[in-house]
C-alpha cells in the first residue's frame, strides 16, 4: 500500500481501496462499491458467492475472469463476473484504475473466497 486512503475508502486484503456506496440491510438485492487499484498492482485472485459486474470509470488494466486470457479494460467498459468465478484485475497504467463493483445480491464479507 503506497498511497493513503482517500476520504470514504478503506484498504482491503484484495490489494485495493474500497468505498462502499450502497450496501445495507434495506437493499439486500444489490450493493455498489468503488474500487481503486494503484499502478502496477494486481488484485488478489478470488471468487465471490454473488454475481458481480465491474464498470470501469478511469484508468486501464487487464481483467482475468475464469480460465479466459486477460483482456484489456478501460473507461466505459463493463465486465460480467458470474457467481463463483475466479477473478482478478491488474493496473498496467500510470494512474489509478477506478471502477464500480456491482454485486447481486449484495456483497457480504462471507461471500469472498481467496484463491491464493
């Protein structure tokens, strides 16, 4: 962790910063968080027990979903990650890679499984 967390963010074992935008008992059907991955960092290989979409807001990276080859992602791209599928993202750019994480149903810590 080389930078400090920005307001509203917290550091995760996944090697990125997260800011929860929507995640509470009143909306169990969905959660939304903003993730920020620093340059040169690859997030922890992991799987979730919920479906997830990444909506890339800024930066450029390489996304790996399941057994597929990594593919480039950039602002405006959306990546669908099926329930239980291995995933990770690498920031190969010069600036932060920032994206929304939309989970259905809502993300809870018990849904996270490290694959490293």
